[in-house]
C-alpha cells in the first residue's frame, strides 16, 4: 500500500486497516512457527505497511506524541 493511497483514507479506515493487518501478521507468525508459511516476505511487508499507516496518523495528530 502506497503512502498516497493511505493519505486518501479517513482516520477510521486507517485504524480498521491497522487492525486487519495485525490479524494477518498474527496468522502469518503462527504459520511461520509451524513451518507452513508460503510467502514469508508478507511478514516484513505487513510490518512496513503498519508503520506507514501509523506515520500518517501521527502526522494528522500534529506529531505531538
């Protein structure tokens, strides 16, 4: 997900997307621990997407945190 796409989303949509990706990451980590993950690169990709989402949220708050 590109940053330009994220900036077009509302704050509620961003929070929902963060929750969705965190759930996917949990499932991927569980599969990784059993050795059945098919696309291990999705773990790093998900972590980076969450960071992008949180960065945009922080920018909207004014960066006071």
